[in-house]
């Protein structure tokens, strides 16, 4: 474009068109059909997330196993074509130690699976919270990019008027147009990030068909929270569901060992034989019988060895879970304090950079500074604001991670 051929009126029209285009780009991506709060996103995840639903199905299955373990055996009815014809009914006397050990194994297993389901919810909660704050960050970055693009458009409009009056050289218009193009590209990239972050959040919630127009309703504004660092490990030992599941599986493995040992104690089976055409030798038309297994060929040694190996594995797994919980808590509290310090350090620079932009624009309007100083100030304030909101994002994500590490909402993140 050769600006020497543009009339003064054309420059004004160009600036007005740029401003209108900026206003259209500011308004269009902002449209959302509805907005989700963090609490709403977490409730939706509990209802729709696949991992949560699978954990609930596993819990239903474990509860069914528990009922099956306590069910009484059915009687067996039969006929024997003897002379005379005999009718037989038999039933196991399921009152031996096998029954009690079997029920104990099923109870401990159901409890472990219930705690597994709680731990899945803990992990899903953290995933949804991260995705929620990612979406907030993306929207905030888009807002910052739009603000810079709008500011450059206003500079270009002002310079167009000043160029007509002969106050600024032609090269200022060209440089402003270049910066406006770059700002447009920043807005486009930020818009894509917003769409991707919204889809990612809805996928974490378990929504099969994501809607990119659904935004998030929240804030990254800084609010200092202070966890009780000296008691976090103790809280985690009480509330971490994976620790409780590991303890349940130790109990289950011990019950499994008792069950394996009780297999050598047979379950007796009582039977009654009835015949109608002739009595037995004792003069009765019925006779009682008793049978049981004799553990001679198979003494269930393999079952006992397998149960002992399972008990060892359960204790090793619990030890590993304990170490993982401690590592999670220590890492989370370290990252939280570091993120909080970064967020607090940015408060001052953000205010100063905004003031520097105002000063640079005022000086440029008075002819006391160059266009480059204004554009550099706008770029610096955008960079500082992006770094600041990123630090705030990291702070709230680390706070959510700390809640997840201890297994309890100690910081009020879900309110």
C-alpha cells in the first residue's frame, strides 16, 4: 500500500475501519452460550466422567461379590433308580471357618474397591480443576491480546489523523500497521487456545460432545491462602483413600490366608434318602447320611503359598503407597509456596508496566517520545500481564494439587 496516494479523508476512513474491525474481533469470540463454575464442573465430572463411572461399576461388582460370599448354598435334589426307587436331598452345612473367612475376604475387598472409587474421584477432581484453570488462563490471555490489539488500533487511528495534519511521518503509519498485524495474529492464536482449553475441560468432565462456546465462570485474582504445613502429612494419612485401600488389601490378604488354611477343614454335607415302596433295614422309609471331603491327595498347600505371596505383595504395595503419599504432599507444599511467591512478586511490576504505557502514550501525543517507545511499552505490558496471569494460574493449580495430595479440600478450592 502506498500511503502517499491516500487522501486525508481516506486515512480517517482507514482508521475508522480498523477500529471497527478491532471492535468486531473483540466482540465475536467473547460469545458463550453459558458459563461453568468450578463447582459445577466437578459435579458434572462425578456424573459423567468415564473413570468415575468405571470405578462405580467396579464397586457394584465388589458389593455383589460380598453378597455372593455370604449366600447360603442351595439344596440338591435327585433320584436314584435303585430297588426300591430312592429320592435324595442333600445340602452342605456351610458353617465352617471357610464361610467366615470367605465373607471376611469379600468384605475387605469391597471396602478396598470403595476406597479406590474415592481415590479416582480425587484424581479426577484435580484433572478437572487443572483444566478449569487452564481455560481461565486461556480466556485471560485472549483478553490481554485483545486489549493490546485495540490499543494499537487506537494509536493507528490517532496517527492517521496526525499524519493528515503533518504531525507524524508516514513511516509511523506503516510501523503501526505491522504491529497491528502481529496483534491480530496474537488474538487468533489466543482464540484457538481458548477453544482447545474449553474442549479439554469438557472432556475431563466426561462430556462426549464438547461445546466450544461454553466458557468458564471464575477468576484468577490473587487470594492468599495459608495451609497448615506441619499437619498436612497427618491429614493425608487420615483422608487419602489410596492409603485406606492399601490397608484394606492387607486385611483382605490376611483373610485370604485364613481362608486357604481353612480349606483343610472340610464342609460336611448332610443328605436324606427317602423311599416309598419298602422301608430301610431300620424299619423307616428314610435314612440320613453325612459326607465330607478328605484332604489327602490335595492338602491345599499351593493355595496357602499363593495367599502368603499375596499378603507379602499387599504389604509391599502399601509401603509404596505410603511413600507416594508422602512424596505427593512434600512436592505439593513446595510447589505451592513457590507458586505463591511468584504470584506475589508480580503484583508490583504489573502496576508499574501499566503506568509506563500511559506515560509513553501521553509523551508520544505531546511529541516527547517516539512511536517505538509506545509500541515497546504495549508489548512489555502484554508480556508482564501474561506472565502475571500465568503465575496466578500456577498458584491456583498448585493449591488444587495440594488439596489432592492430602485428600481433603483444606483450602476451600471447591467452594
